C-alpha cells in the first residue's frame, strides 16, 4: 500500500475504514513479535474528531497514545471524517450513520473488526448506550477485556428508571467502568449498585501544547495575533470556550458582562464554540446592548484553540446543573486547557467543575446562576493583574503536575490488560495534541 493512500476493508454495507498507511505494519498475527506480547484494542465510540467536544478530546488523546499498530477505532460518520482519519496512523472504521447505536448491525461490525484486527480488548469511549454490546462481544469474539468510560451525561441515564437499567447492564458487563470526577462517582455508583468496578480516569490536558501561550503571556505575539484576528482592541479580554449549550452558562456570562464593562469599558468578551444556543446567545448579547464588546468565534479548528486562550487574561466558564442535577458539567477540559495557558479560571460551583480549580489559588469557584458573582469574580481578577498572574502560574503548575494524559493512558492500558506494554512508547504525555499546536 502506498504512503498516504486510504483503503476500505471488511466489506459490509454502510461502512468504510480509512487508514493512512504510512509504514503501516501487517496487522494480523502481529500480537507477538520481538519476544513481546502485543495487544490491540477496538475503541467503540460515537464521539470522535473532527467533531468537537470533551468526549472527542478524551478519546483522541487516548487513541493516539496506543502504539499505532495496537488500536482500531469504530465510530460514526461525520463531515470531514475521512480527511481527518487519513491523518491518523491507525485504522478508523466509520458506520454510515451519524449516531452509532448498539444495533445488531453495529454488533456484527464490531465482531468483524475484532476478528479482522485480532483485538484482545474493547474500550467504549462513552459508556452508554454502546457499552450494551459488551456482553455479546465477550461471548462471541476473542476480546476478553472490556472497559467503559462515563463522562457527564450518564447522570441523566442514572436518574431515570429505564435508562438506569441500561447503565447497570453496561457497568456490570465490563471489567471496569471509569469516572471523571468524585462528584460523578458519588452519584453514579449508588444508582448502579453492586457488581461494578469503578475506577477514576479523569480528563486531562496536554500542557506542552500551550507552552508557547503561557511563556508569551497576554502581551506576546500569539495574543496580538488573536486580538487582530477577532478585533479585540487593546483592553482586557475574557475568554469563554465550550459548546454553546444552556448548561455551559454563556448566558450568565453575558448577563454579567455589563458589570464588567461598567469598570472596564475597553474589555472584550470572546465566546468560542458552536452549538444550539448560538442564535439565542447572539440575541441576548444584542438585547443587552453589548454590541461589539462581545465576539463570537463560532467553532474553531483544534489548532486555533490555543490562539483563543492566548487572547485572554481571564477564563470564565460558569457551567450549572440543570434538570435537578440530571444534566451537569462532569468535569470540564476547557478549564484545564485555560489553566495550562496560565489563565486564572472562574468556574461554577456545580458538578465536577470545582475539582478543576483550587479556590482563590488558581481561580474562583462561584455561583454559576448569579451574574453578580460571576461579574464580581471577573472584575476582581481584572483589577488585580498581579493576583491574576499568580493564579495563572499556580494553575499551570498544578495541571502540569497532576493533570497529564500520560497517567490516564496508563490507567486505561492497565484496565485493558495492556500493562505489560507500559514501558514502551505510547505512555508519554505526548499524544495527538502534542503535534496539533
Ligand atoms: N476544536 C474545537 N473547537 N474544540 C473545541 C471548541 C471549538 O470551537 N470548543 C471547545 N472545544 C474543545 C475544547 O478545547 C475541549 O478540549 C473540549 O472541546 C471541551 O471539553 P469539555 O470542556 O470537557 O466539555 P464537554 O461538555 O464537551 O465534555 C464532556 O465530556 C468531558 C470529558 O469527559 C463533559 O461531560 C465534560 O464535563 C467532560 O470533561
């Protein structure tokens, strides 16, 4: 196969596997060579780049840490998918559907992939509903280790009787089910009950991607580039990044923004991301008379995310619980990314988000429903640049020390029965994002 070519494998209607075959090894029978036992994991996930979001980031960071000949991804169709897949050194198989569900067809496809690539383990990048396939795959294929990862949406599944049963079945049929925050397991484990092996595996950040941003600081070339790109002027910039959904609290930031402008009329708010609330947030900004003091970037390619953080001197993301706690922020990778850039971070006192901030040390945890509190935290940081810089440095040091993907990968590989590989390549902190910047 020629370098850079892509190919289709494993017949079957409605599926295409793309693989940039640069120096790709022969896959079958590759389990044992040079005396070492080798493993291959099938990752089954609905959420995979180029879609944007926390689960996508999580799965990307894990997938790119496996040895390239030791992983295969089975995921859904998305615009730009095949082009993205060609940049990856491992095969990605896309079903002909934008939402991958545990249908008989999907099970058959997973069985075929496990057989074809001789996989000995399966990781469900998001536990429900795809983890429902675990029991069948265990009894019908050569895969013997199954791990499912929970994020934030599982609280919803845990809260309703019918869907709770689904979560239970997944948890009990996998060798381990992972959780991203203490807040989450405190609620999920009682709902699931006995018979589940809960293991912490929180999201993390590839801090080296943001080294340049942190080193340059708010006056550096990246910050100037960002100011030019989004027309941010010369005043202080506050960044708020994340999918535009109600729970993320961009509406409260907009409501808080007048208070900030009252003290800092030159300040600019940069709202990054796309989502169903895009139109109503723009309307809200207009109805509040915020005019050109608020910039919406829309969804950005991953390479541009660091530029967005570079623009800011404060990051704000007041996610709030909704539907009586059934919809929460499980943790929040954007807070870690902002901290890695050396920004002080303001988060909401709901869900797992407070676990990403050391109160008054790396930022502030505030009432996410209160525009007054959110505004006060922003003003406090803008009015004391020395404190903001100190918090930014502390946050960056903390994420570098405690929030690396390498440690999470080691947890996952061990759970998947790949512990014997861990001294090999793939266990470092340098995954895909290491080259994405
Ligand atoms: N490329 C791109 N473009 N990426 C973006 C954009 C954008 O416009 N906006 C956000 N992102 C990226 C961020 O850089 C980050 O890596 C990710 O999308 C967002 O992750 P989270 O902040 O964690 O939010 P989420 O709601 O999408 O993620 C869910 O899963 C996470 C992982 O378990 C939530 O449950 C989170 O709480 C959880 O941390």
